[in-house]
């Protein structure tokens, strides 16, 4: 007998809106000459980055971590002693850094001025300012243009961020919006921090997440919204493998072939 939570979850999971009618899957791979963009949007704590990476593996597509690009911009801002309100100088530096990925690495590593900076972009000071940096309109426009150029060079792509299906690739063949209850996202974040050896105040984390959701949804540039044609996947009660399996099946069913 399913309990109330399971029933509620099943109801949420069935709340889907998809671009194309679902068809029975006819194959296990996407033909190598077929361009396909899979866009995964959603807030932090839904596991979208690791899900996107694994999904890209399984589908034989490239994986684009757009959060790494904003993190790189935040690292550049800090390391060059710039301030978030000096948008033009920041964008000038980011342009001069010629941010790009080394696609031979797994996951692809991000480079600035031809040097890998993946070791820097997860530092605490970068994490502390990146949300603010990602709210700079001028920078977002630069990043959106860059992400579209990347997609022309890598036309078979799983891309994740919070604006990939809504703004950057509105015509993506498959769009998903990963979400989870704030309490679940706070608990996942707490686990990550504990694993990294930090003390955790889960109540404070939850308040931060709720506040971040509110400010993300309201911001003028790149607000977090669910594209109307993206499939909503509530990951609250799903394991990592269940999420990846679901997306994998859905992509194969959605992509014409
Ligand atoms: O996914 P992440 O934590 O690495 O993202 C870093 C920050 O960049 C986070 O504040 C969300 C923001 N971001 C964004 O605004 N747009 C994107 N396409 C990707 C990330």
C-alpha cells in the first residue's frame, strides 16, 4: 500500500510537459551525425550537474557545465581585484581570458588565458560571490553568446545551467527542469559540506536556499524559470540512477530518428 508521500511523489512525477509526444523508444543511441541539444535547467541542489554529466556519457554527447563559466568569471573578478559593479571591466577581462574548455578531459576542464582554472573555481571565496556575478547582465549576455558558439562547435551536447532551455537554447531538442523540495536540496547540500569536513547548520542552509530561489526567480537577467516546454522532473524522492535512467529514456523517446 503506497504511503501518502509516495502517492504525492507519483503525482508530482506525472506532472510533465514535454516538447514532443512520447514515442516508444526504437534504439539505444543517437546517430553520430545527428545534432542534438539536451538542456537541463533547475535550481542548485537538484543534482543537475552530475546528472547531466552522466547522461552525456550514456548518450555519447558532450557535456557543458555553464556554472563553471560563471565561476571562472567570479574567480577572475576576485583575482584581478575587480568589483561586481564594474561590469565592463569584468567583461573585458573575461573576454581577454578567452574562457574555453579542454574537451579531451572528463569532465572538460575550463581554461582562462590558456591555463586550467578548474582547481580555483570551487574555492569558497568564488562560491561566495558567484551568484552575484551571475546576476550581471552584461556578463550574462557575453556568456550566452559564448555558449551558443560552443554549441555550434559541439552540436551534440548535454548542457546544464539555469537558463539553458529558457534563454540560451530555446529550440533545444529535449528540455528538462530538475527540481526538488527545498528541504531535500538543503539536506543534499549539508551532506556535501559534511563530506568536505565543514560544520553544518541545516536550518540556515534551508533559509539560504529559499531566499536564493526567491532572488533567482525575480532577477531581471537570466531569472530561474521553468520553460513551458521543459519536462519537470522532481528529484526529491528519486535516486541519482533513477533520474539519469528517466532522462535517458525520455531523450531517446523525444529525439526524432
Ligand atoms: O551550478 P553552479 O553552482 O556551478 O553555478 C554557479 C553559479 O552560477 C550559481 O550561482 C548559478 C549560476 N549560474 C547561472 O546563473 N546561469 C547558468 N547558466 C549557470 C550557473
